[in-house]
């Protein structure tokens, strides 16, 4: 077997790359590690020179046949990661080291748990060992694997990586059947609050449309680009994705997309972009050019629940952060990452920190669980 690094996903045929995913009926568990999504990032210039994300995808071949792979990047900064390591970078550089570039196994700008080590399970340890070897061979600081699945986190620990636990808020379908079924599982006070929010949002003076597939037209992306720029400028200073990215996903991924738009007088005034997985809907971006009460909650959370219920999906992941999601049925869940540092002393220091951090995160999740909106046994 030959282990190599490639600097473009287009060096691999789409069918060969996607054959490594756990496909079922043609749909991957999540769309973010598909060839078409990673290619859209690269072809649009959203990743590559000048972005802080340089593709260095790790591949294992035998006789020219692709056996395993990992989406892999050389990072020149810590932007667009959502599990942040600024404290690690500052400590490393205070000690006189050069933290960047580092190596990152992840999907850029995408805080969604998913596949990171692609291919048969027996080859996954080889990918992890290759990552460590690349760090050593190139005198780099570290390798990070973010938003990995729990089983990959366990494998990483067995291979000498450090395990980090943080949290997000996800909505789980408890066989509710319908939105009314979901509401029936809530306490009376929360049920009334959500109904009031939905009524307030839907009275904004226009129509809410949920579009996917060929119903999404190129003109819709012109409107969404304005929404995205507004949100990106306020949250990050500079939006991560280029305008060309949205043209790329229109061409190759519109069947993987749920675009929820609020239109007034026929013109979109707000929107939420979701990606469709096998049994999970992933909320990614929201924006608006007009402010209307509760419209954010309706487009991002309640419309996503509506779609998941209609499609029999098990989960909605609404992105990073946001304790306000708790009152709307999105509960805290653990999120996993792995780290390996080239300096043994730094590894020990970070291991101590992650142990304390993980304990605090679990305590917070337990505490937040007390404020879940669902009815207690015997409650109304």
C-alpha cells in the first residue's frame, strides 16, 4: 500500500472517493465529506491559497486503487474550525515555538459531526499513524481531528491522541410523527411559547417556502448571498465562503440542500440554508435583509423540525453554540475532537487541561438538561 498526500480533491475520481463513504441508497450519512462538497470548496476558492485552509488530503492506495482517505488540510490560522485552539496556539508561541502551520482533519467551516476516516475500519489506524508521521517529518506542531464520531474518538485515544469533549444542541425525533406530536411532548408553558413564536414569525407579511432540488434556482442564491454576507460580516468580520461556492452547490448539490426562504412581495427577505444527510438535517447558515420578530427561530429551527418530521429523519443539528436552542427542543449533546502534539511536555499539559474541561462540559450538560422543555413524568 502507498500512503500519500494530494493537494486537490480533483486528483481523485468522484466515484472512487465516494465509494469510501458509508453509502446507503446513494446518500451518505452526511454530505460534507462527499467529493462534491469538498470539490465545491476548492473550485470556488473558499479553501486554498490565502484562505488558511490548504488541501493536503491523505490517501491510501494499492496498485492505483483508492482504499482509504481523510479530508486533510494544512492550517495557517485557527479560523473556521468551531472547536477552537487559540489558547494552545498562544501557549506554544509563548514558549518560542511555531504553531502554524498545523494539520487539520476536518470539513472547513462546518461544525457538523461526521465521517473523518474514510474507508474500511482496519485501515483507519494507518490514517491516524500517517498523520502523526507527517507532523514529525515536517517539524509541525500538531494534528487536530475535529467533529469526529465517538467511535473514531475512541480509536484515536488507542492510537495516542488526546480526546476533547465539547457540546452542541441537537433536536432528536422521538417518533413524534408531526409537529403537533412534538409540541405535545413539551411542558404546557413551552408549548404555548413555541406556538406564539411561530404565529408571530408567520405574520411577517409574506410567505415562507422550503425549497430543495430543482425548485432551487440560481436567482435564489443571489438573495442568499446577501443574507450570508450580512451575517458573516457581523459574526466573523469576513465571510468564509465565496460567491462561487453557492454556484458550485447549485450545480452539484441541490438535491442535498433544503433552502428555506421568507419572501415578501415576491422578494426574499430572509433565509436559512440546510444540508440533507441520510437521517440528519444540518442547519448551516442564516441571514436576512429585514428584521422581523421570531423569523430566525421559524426559519432555522421550526422549519427544520417540520422537514425532518415529514421525511422521517432522526435528528436536526443546528450548528454551533446557542443556549437559546434549548427552549426550542434542541438538547445538549457531546461533540468529539482529537489532538496530537509533537512536543511530549505540551501533550501532557493539554491532557490535563482537556480532562478538566471535559468534566466541566459534562457537568454543564447535566445542569442544562434540567431546563429541557419536555414534560416531566406526570406533568402537563
